[in-house]
C-alpha cells in the first residue's frame, strides 16, 4: 500500500514555550562532516547527493513538530517519538510540509532514511483540499530532487568526476543544480474541493508540488 498524505487549509496551532521549558540541542548538524574528505571514508560524501536534501527537509519538519502541529498528515511519517529514539532507521521517513494562499497550495514531500543504499521507491498518494471556492481544475507544477533531477553531483560523476572542470563543464554543473521539473506542467481535476495526485518518490527524493486554482 502506498503512503497517504492529506493536507487541508486549516489554521496552525503554536505551542508557547515558557522560560521554564528545558530545550536540549544535540549534535544534529548536517554540516558537521562538510569539511571532511569523502575519500576516507566515502560515507562522508553523503552531502553531495540528494540524501542531503531529503535529510535537510526531514530535520526541518520534525524540528518544527517539537513546537507546532501543522495541517498535514502522512501515513509514512517516522514520527517525532521514533526519530528521537532511533533516528531515521528502520522504515523510511516519508513526510511533508504544506503552505497555502487564497489561490495556491505548495506541498513539500520527501523520502528519507539514514542508510544511503539502493531501495524501492515509495508510492505516494497526495490528497489536497484546495483553498476557497476553487474551480474544477488546478494547474500542477511538480519539481523534483533525486538521483537524476536537480543534481549536479550525479552529473559530475557521469562526466568521470573531473577534478579540474573546464568553464563549459562548470556551466553544465550549475545548470544541473537548478530546480528541475519532474514532468511538464499540466492541469488536473478538482472533485468536491479536493485534488489527488499519485506518484513514485525514490529513496532520498524530494518533491515540491505547487497547485494553483484555475478560475
């Protein structure tokens, strides 16, 4: 069964933290190994691939979970209690964040795991409650970061890892680092104020989906 997301245009509930609340900040900085060589051990190179992007957004969301509850749920979320106990091991963390205006909904979805190893993609079912008196259709713009999209590192590897890249190669790598569409912009039906999208999300992949109401 795929991972089911539901997001609604509801209010946010904020937790007021008093000066008596104990806040523990641990060594959970993804930049901690940024200055170390990936030659020994190669695992230090995690920052070069899409695993780093998935890690960043996962940490961001679950850090926010310590202070607030947002109007998005995921059946594939690791959950803050499991993360605090066992980090992102076992099942992957497939979760998201959502934001909305009167006309647009943006949803960020990721598939993260601590192990950088081959794994089957996740089947995602995303159901979004469109804002206001939405029309019968919405414009869907789907961006992706993964091993083949928005990834200068994998492009660099495909060029035989040049240690002294030419200006032309540098331009190619910069272009590969730009946010890339997963598919052409399209339109999708809205039924009873809701829109559903089904897609595959690879391990360490990140999707940014923008839904804009069409009058």
